C-alpha cells in the first residue's frame, strides 16, 4: 500500500481483565473437583440456605447489574494433535479450494404485569413495511451516507483499533433403530481433496473454484433440495377459553402454545444442521426487542415430509417436552444443592482423542430427548460458552439455563469419552445437551450463585456474574458441511504492548470483521499485511437467534410471547463467523486474483468456475466495505442507571457514563441508539445529542435525546420506574448502538451474504450480459450516430428538441442490446434521456421497465421526470419507497406504492371481486391510520391506550395485507415502469420480498446515476433477473460507489468499482452525452480543462446565467467564480471530521449578503466536504432556509449559486486524498448554474495536484480574492 495513501492500520487495546470463573474453576487431570474446594462446602456442612426467591424476568434491584461490561478479545484454540497439524500444513491443502461435505449417517394463568403491558413493536426495516412505532424524524439520507474525512481520513492519521397445527400433539421416538454417529475429522476431508486434485490433474483441468459463499438472501428460485415453507398457519385471533393440552401445567408459558403432532424424523439422513439464512435470519441490531423479528422465531410449517433430499433443520426438532424434562432434571439438582444432598461424581472416562469429533444430527433419547444449545463464545482456556436455542428452556424463571459451560470434563455420549477438541469446535456450532451439573462456584455458594446466574448477561462475554451449570452429558451436532474454504480481507491488526496479538478479518458471508487469534493462523500474524486477502477453513454461517419450539396458540398468544422475550439479551448478536483455520493465499490463488484485476482471461477459459470464485471475491470485498463502517463500534448491550436531568424537559433526555472505553467506539454525536427502559413495553430509538470521551479515566459521558413522537411515552415509562434520591432521578435502562443511517451501504451488506451467481439459463440475457463484460464478447451495436430522427419533448409544458447525441442514445437503447452504457457528463439531460427510454420502451414495444439508482432522492427525481413527460402521462408508473425512508425525510411522489395501493378500492372498484375489494378497503383503512401517526408526530405524542391499541392492530393487519394488495395491483394496474433503489430492488426480489416473482415479465433495467452503483450489484441484478437487458446511465468522472477505505485497497478494487467504469473498460457499446446545459459557459471551462479533456460542449448562452454576476462585483466581471482565501485554522473533532469557524463565518457573510440583494434562498446552496463543518452551519442554514449538503450527498442536484467550503488547513499533502479526489472535486465544482464561491486556505490546497490546477486557472482569470477583501465585493 502506498505510503501516501490512507491505510487501515493497527490499534491498541487494554489488557482484558481476569475472569473470576477462570481463576476458581481449576481441575486436576483426573477431572476431580473436590480437592480444590476451599472452605466448608455449603451443601455439606452449612445446611440449606434460605429458600431461593422467585425473580421477575424484567425487574431488577439497584445493585443487580453494574455498568461495566468486559470483552474477551483473545480467542484461543488448543494445539491440534501432531498428525492433524501436519495434515493441515500439508501443501495439498492449498492446491484446491474444494472441501467435500461428509455424507450424513445412515439409517396459565396469572401472567405477570409485563405480559399485560406487552405491546408489539416492529423493528424498522429500510426495505419492508411500516414499523409499529415510527422512527424519529431526521435529515433525509441524501445520496451516500456521510463520506467525509471523519471516516476516510481517520485511516490517514490514526491506526484503526481495534406439520398441521394441533392442540394435542405427541412426539414419537424410534428407539429400536440403531443410530449411527457421524465422526467428523479432517483426515477424510483432506483425503477427498487429494482425490479431487488428482482427478483434475489427470484431466488437465484448471484448479476448481472456491465453493459458493454461504446461503444468500437473494435467490431466484426455490431450490428443489429444500423444504417449502407454508406461511399460512391460520392462527385464531384469540386463544379459546377451554384451551388445554397435556403440558399445560408444567411450564409457565405452556398456555400460550399449541403442541405439534408431527413426529420427529426416524432417520438421521432426513435431518440437517444446515440453516438457510432466509428462514433463520441473523439477529437484528435491536435484538429480541423487535416483534417483527421475533415473529419469525416460531417453528416453520413445511409442505413436504422430510426425506434424504429435503432435510429438516435441527432447530425444528426442538419440542416443549424436551425443554420441560431438561428444566425439571436441572431443578432437581438445584434442590439437592440447596438441601445439602448433592453428591459430586468424578468423571473417570478416557479422553476423546484429538482430531476426532463424535457427533450426530438426530440424537437418541437417554431416556429423554436432549435439548439444543449453540457455541456462542470459545473464550480462553479449555471451555466454551453455550446458549440455549429454545426460549422455553430458560424462560421465564430459569435464567441460569440460558448460558451454560461446556468444559473438558463433560461426557460425549456418542463415544463415552470426556473432553473435546476445541480446535475443531467453532463459534455457532450446535451441541445436544442431555444433562448438566453445577459449576465449582455453584458448589461453593449455590444460593448466591443461582441468584447471580439468573441476572441477564449482556453477552456471552459478560463475566460479571458466574455460571451455575456446566454440561455433564452431550454430543456435538455434525456440521452441515464438514468445512468450506472462504475468502477474507485483513482489516486491521490488534496490537498490545507493541506486539501483534491478532487480526481483524472480514470474511465473505458476514458484513463485519471478526478477531482472529494467532493460534488459528497458519502464519505469523505479524507477517500479515493490512488489506491482504487470505483464505480460511470455516463452517457455513448460521444464525445465533433463540427460537420457540412450539407454535403459538393464537395471534394473541404470539403477541404475548413476543413481548415476554424482549428482556432476553442476545448472547452472540454478531453475524460474523470465527473460522477454524486461516491461511495465506497460494501462488495459484494470487495469480487468479491478479488475472481478475486485469484482463480476466480465466473467465473466457472457464466461465462457470470463474463465476463462482468471482462471487466469493465480491462477497469478501463487500463484507469488508460494510465492516469498515462500524468495525470498531461498541457491539455490547449496556445495562446501567441513566440520570434524568429534568423529567419535565423537552426533548426528554437520558444521561449516563460508559466506563472502560479506550476510544469513542461509535458513541459519537448524532448516532442513533436503541434504549429500553427496563420493564417497559417498547424500544426507543434515541439520538446521541452529546458524547464526550475522557482519555484520562477511559469513559464516555453520553446524553441521549428522545424524538418528539415518543416524548410522552418516555415520560410515562420513566415516571413509573424511576428512583429519586438526593434530588437525582435515575432509571435502569439497556442501551446499544444502532446502525448508522445508511445510503448505498445496505447494498454492500446485502451482497456480502448473497449467492451472486444463481441458476440462470445459458441462452438468457444474463449470459449475454456477463459474456459481454467479462468474456469480452463483442456486441454489434449497429450504425453510428443518429438516424435522422427529430425528437421533440414536452416536459411539464415546456417543449424542446433533443440534441443529436441525445437522439443517438435513444436510438441505441431501442436496438435490443443486452447491455448499453450511456456516458453522460453533468448537465447533459441524462435523467430526461433515461425517463424517455423508459417511456418509449413501453409505448413502442409494450415492454415493462425497472428504473433503479442508489438513493431514494435520485429515484424520486427520476420518477418526477417520468411524470412530467407530457406525451406519456397515460403510462402507469410505480415508485417503491420504504416507510422508514419516508420517516427519515425521503421525498414523496403521487405514485408511491402505498399511495397506489390505497387508491385501488376507489379507482378500480368495478374491476375487483368482492373479496379483493374488501381486502383493499381493509388495507386502505389500516394504512391511513398508520400514516396519521407516522407523519403527525404531535399526534403520536398524545396517544391514548385505546389509540395505541388501534395503531397496533392496524400495523398487524397491514403486514398481512400488503402482499395481497400488491398482487391485486399487478392484476388491475400492472406498472409499466417501477422506480426503486438498487438495494430495495435486490431485497424485494428475494424469496420473501414484496415483489418476488412479479418482475419476471419485465425486460429492461435502467440504472441512473450508475457511477454510484457498484459492480457486484450489476452481477446480482443480471443473474437474478436473467431475462432483463441493462442500460446504465452515468458519468465515470463523478462520484464512485461509496467506500470508506482507499480506492486502491482490495475492498474498493473488488467491491466498489463503478458500473460505468467497468462497462467502459470492457468495451460494451457506449452512447456519449457531451452537451451540457447547466452552467454559465465560462464556468464549464474549469471541469472541461481538469476532468473532461475538453470534450464538453456548451449548450447554454452566458446571457441566460447572470444571477451571480448581478449580485457580486467579481474582479473578472465576465467570470461568475470566486476563490476566497480564508486564513483560519481547521479543528479536528473526536469523530475525525473537521470544522473551521473562520470559514463558516465567511460563508455566513456571503449568504447574508446574497439574501439582502433579494437572491431567493431556494437559489442558494452551501456544500461542504466535511460533516463537522455541516454541523457548524446547520442552524444558520436552517434559519436562512438555505440548502446545506455534503459533497458526497449532492450528486444529481443543482442550484443557481453554490458556496463550496473546503475547511481543512495546514495538512500534509500526502494525507489529502479525500480533498483531492477528482470524482469528488468534479461533483463539487459542477453543481451551480449561475456562479460559485469556493472558500479555502490557498497555501494548503496548493500542495494537492488537482487543486493546484484549479487555483492556477482561477489566478490566471483574476478570480482569487481574500476574506478581508470580500466585503467590498459583496457590497
């Protein structure tokens, strides 16, 4: 990596604190625990302690939980046996990335106040329907998220630190059929790989590609090897009064569920540990506080019976019977301990040999069926932490069973040996647990430890309180696939005391970096390079969410259960998967990646294998791009006491301090934060008003503000649960950082988990598109130039004739080419051309069109242009925008999806059946009610309980009715053009997406502002919409896809390449638009000289652009441009962004002067490079009614007069990549129509190459002045 480029470098972290459990639970080699008990054991001599109190699941005393949380950052693994280590180090393991999958083995009552208060709350999802409680209003997500130096330049100057539903069910077990265990070992894996390699060599084939990335949320068709989910459970609205079943009195929540009557599979070949991430999704940032997510945690009802092809996921084996038997057996142990009757039994069984993993997917009862747990932390030492996968195991009153310990003294019932090879065990592996026994700390003081163990832990890494149980008998679950080889990118090094202690690596399949210990790396971690691509042996990624083992008895019971599990804190909420082993790339792999970055000859020679390997490279790059945004964010849930400064204040505020924080870790101003008042009904999404980090005591003082719509609720919930002492009011809360506002970045997260190359026909448009781009197959574009066609267009009543280059672009779009690029400079009318292509495609050919771009603002602009085409007003257009985007300020249009759906019973009543009409009317009523509360925040603050209930019911009905309404819309009003963001498009065509299957009849996709669409998105769109031809419109000289890492880095090279750059480099047909109509012709000189190599043609006369010159006495009276040299100094904020008070004051002077001269505020825009400078000017801009944007959010917009602020001063030119980026500069200098001010420190900017050219151009034209001389020019 070039030293002049910003880099992702090492960080330092404090040493982790000692763990009490590790200090206490020492055992001798025989497994005996009695010899190390110090002091009189309570269960023998002290007599039974006082009866254990029954703990409420959500209420805590003041001293129950402290504010500190600790992280385990070193993840050790046992050194494998010598022979296994030799096998892993064998060169053969590098030669082929294929790892074969091992074949499967052969054949009440009295609910608490928390329940009565429970309310549904849906997690805000940017691409799904409305949330129960709307998000707080905020600035619109304009373009890309903030791409200022607060992120990118942080890398420059600092190191990155770190099934029919039945009420009566029975389960049948076949005990007389012997169960054959699957013994997982690497030896068989490597032997198979050697065989594959030998076959390839014999056939003179190239090395096989890496296996396809983990299961994806984007899928074209339902695979035939998976069970089909029946989504219609037909639950009754309310539980019948006489409802009962055989377990009704044996569990506190038994009255809320109906037992399943479908028996368990008989053969292990019908069961799999594979879990499709579409059905079994990762835990969202809000955890189990999201009712929408929790509703997905009930069992699935499958249409087919499991068999050898369509196998049943192991989580569907869980039953309430199993949980109850496990609870009762463990309660007997507690009773014996408390009564002093428990007898310790030493485990004298032989040890399991290293490299050998006795495992099974379908266990045998002994006599009871085991319960399912999952590894959520490998930690240090010779033990791992397991989390129960069934809410009915710990809930509501047995929290000590939520997290338990699996150590080296547990018995594997498959082999009747003790111990397990920790090296072969991965985080997220499943474990069948038959029985448990007390930990050493529980033996010492059972009453105290039990009370402490029942306090919810923030994560599996939370070591403030001990564990009560450890596993006595278990068996491991056979992995779905033995291992797979995946790609990863090194994001940073973990450095302590000048020594590299580990690596943070982003692996394909999960949009976050995981910390990798040196013990699992087949190289010295100090030898790893930042940005290096590595490979790893890994399990398939799976969800860590807990689930319900039975169906709800009714919709009412389902809502109650969703509320009851809100106070469960996810033990492992991250999506990342810790690999088993990490390797450097082999020479052949390095050569393949080098070829991919160059001519990509491998694609022409072996397209299918190249597609698979390229998909993995895209996945890994997009994982890294998503991970870098929040790699160092605090991912813990903090339970602490918050101080209420003033309970009558508006907005309502919470103050608290986070201890042991070495840096801000994402706790920065304006960051959203999830807050839950412990024991309350709803999750609040608050905003950090102020966060101050203290380096002296390693703490962060945080103030959260509650949005207006939630003010009254926050006051009521706090007043009920707060405590006041010495005039200080405190309330117990849980807080966790929410994801930052996203623009295009959800696209990276989506692609990182996607199987980009699905199944598509060889003769499809998808094949032609991919071959044209990567196979270098030439597409015959037809004759050059316009074919003598005069095209007149009327837009909003204004008529004009298209220029020749615009006509040529229209004509090329109608030649049925599989892919076309329209290279369009700023101001050339590319959005009008794109809208005309969409309208003409439907009008002339009756072919339907999808129009997509990266932001909701750009989609709204494209939609508005389509609607203003006077000749095509009869075309049915549809624009999709999510409710969360609307709440955050995304522009609305009259043909937004929910607007169209609400009008169906009005506009199409005569064409709808009675059933469809009633469905549409019900949808309309519910939607209108939701929108009242969603957009009228003042109304939302005063909801009564009845109105809140009405709102909740409406939200529930809308969720059920939206897809039905969409189906009806496509029947009576099929859209000719659908306008949608790229991320929403990919999400909507997924298996459970709102438009799944409906776009099969569409034939054309238009990508506007395509310079901001990343290359992997093109591949995903091509392969998952295989019938569609592609037209991309954009400018290679404007902003590229957003990336908070250097453009020369591997994530940016392989994940954030602009679609337009790729198409022009690969030689696909191109139609250029070069006549620009935006700016004063003399203003076009600068971008034409610096960025466009004199290719632009002026389409506007100087007389039409005089507003600036009539308002400012320019030194050059013909040129509407001024560079103002500001002598102030910039200041760097805690977040890494920059501000400059002197520059901000000059900006205020300019705006004030223009407004005094009657320049309309709507004609003025302030554009800043840095977000911190935007915050400095936000209040002024708002009170002046002047638009304020960052450069990275303003592409596609224009204003009459622009004031551009560069902000930074006195910096090293080698650290100025952000300011000197030509794409960003081109956008910054091409937004104005009549004239532009540029404010900056001339001496600092002159050291940057592009700025030196700009300053020379301005000086040569007498367009440079000083801040001191500016007032005279403004008079």
